[in-house]
C-alpha cells in the first residue's frame, strides 16, 4: 500500500502488487513528501 506522509497525516496513494518496500522523495509546492510502500 503506497502512502504519502506529510507532517502527521497519511494519505493512501495506491497499492503495490509486488508488496516490496520502496522509498522515494517527492517535491511539491508545500515542501517535501515522503512516499513509501509496504
């Protein structure tokens, strides 16, 4: 399950069929968003 974490909030962004952990750093106008999947 992909999740975007901003401050103390978690936003579901999609699902991962592989089920592996992935880590990427996204940039937006509000700052940095951390996207990871479990």
